[in-house]
C-alpha cells in the first residue's frame, strides 16, 4: 500500500467517523437547541420569564456536541507528520 492509498483511506475513515458522530449526537444536539430556544423565549409548554444565560449554555452545549463529532473526524483523517531531513540529504 503506497502513501496515496493510505491517505485516501485515512480521509475516508475520517469522513465516516465524522458522519457517524454527527448521527449519534444529532438528537441530543436538537434537544439542546430546543431548550436553548425555550430559555431565550420563555415559552415551551407554557410561557414564563426568559433566561438568556441558560439559553447561551444550552446553545453552547449543542455547538460542543456537534463540534466534537467533526473534530473526531478531523483527528482520524489527519496525516502523520514527517521528520524533516537535513538540507544536505539523509544521514548514512
């Protein structure tokens, strides 16, 4: 297996990890966004006072959930770093 094939597999696996991660966190992130909306507006099943601080916390948790899935895919798809060779060529 050459370097190009390995890089393609890593990228494909990274995309797969990101998509599966997004599917796993989609429902919890949706509910976080619903709670954020209800905190900002003050209305869910009944209306009451709004609480923007809780809305920011719920919205931030949704962003963190979705970001974690994408970040996991990026970490898996990352290419390994190569050691830099000296300018006069490799050592014997």
